[in-house]
């Protein structure tokens, strides 16, 4: 039996070129690894994270992969989403 060594760059079992992926914690570790994989599949990436400098660096790295990536601060996202959806049961989101 022959085994083939497949590198990540050659494996693309699906096409996400018309999709947007929102990756929370996408500025490092597993989140960034997931964002890279989604970018390789063609998705535009929205990184939601707390650290502005790491988030900006991650978006820059992903844009270098020919991806469309943008960093959004979690604090900014909460300021946009919570006022529109909060009905008093926000689970403490306003504390961030």
C-alpha cells in the first residue's frame, strides 16, 4: 500500500470563494489556523478578537495569502450587535 504525503496547500475539498467566515479568536492559535484554512478555501475572513495589534497582524498575514481579511475588535462588535439584539438578557456582555 502506498501512502502519499499531501501538503495543506494542495488540498481544497470545497470552494468557499463566495462566502464570508467570521472567526472569533482568529488572531492566534487554533483560531488563526482555522482562518488560514478557510482563506485557502477562498473565503473572505472577518477576525473578531480582543487584541487590536494581534488582530491587525493576523489580517495582514491572511491578506498576503490572497484572502480578503478584516479585523474587527470584539468590543466594537458588541457595541454594534448588542444594542440591536439586547432585550435585557445579555448574559453580561456589556461588562466587556
